[in-house]
């Protein structure tokens, strides 16, 4: 469900009470672990972690007025979802994450191409998700993104 909240703080404060603390904790961790250059903002009705226009003026090819998305965090009806575009773009990071997730969690990984879903907040392997956030620099992400556009 997309939020109409204009700020991250408002988005978090509008969540159901049982989701607020885990979402705040994961958001704070991602902000701390993301490499220099990524910025947090509201993007597509969820918390986005993007490459700002000052670093990548072309923006997102689907809508160049928007910054280039990299990660997103959303509280959906049935789960907390973390979207990481690098998982889709880099098979090595995907393989690493799948292997490490099996070690870090007793729960089966519920994942789409770039979406990781956790039905229960206590099932989120926070340390691993923090490591994942730090795996790709802005420069590396932009290079992967641009290579994908050329296909």
C-alpha cells in the first residue's frame, strides 16, 4: 500500500503501532550502513534510498525527474518489505545474500527479484540486512544500472 506521507517521519508515525519500532530500527540501520552518497527520501509511497540528482543528474530513466532508486523499505499489509535493486542487478550479491540468509535465519527466504518479505519483524536478520545495504557503492550501482540500460 502506497503512503501519501510527504516525509519519512510521517510515514513511520502513520504505521500500525506494532510496525513502528521495527521499521524505525531497520530504517536507522540502513541509513547507517548505506555507503556515502545514497540518500533517504519518500519515493513511490515508501521510504526510498536513492542516488540523488546531484550525483546522477540523469535520474531514473522511467521518470528523469525522480532520483535513481537503489533500495526501498515498505510496510505492506502482510509483511515488511525491503527492495534492493542490486540483488536483481548483481548475481554475485544475490548468491551471497541467499547463502548468508540461510545461515542467519531459520526462516525460509521469501523473496522476489528484488523484494525481500518478512511477515514477522522478529524474523528480520538485521545484521545481515545492514551488511547487504553496504555491499554496493553509488559508483558501482550507477555502473550496473547504466549497463542494464544498454541491453
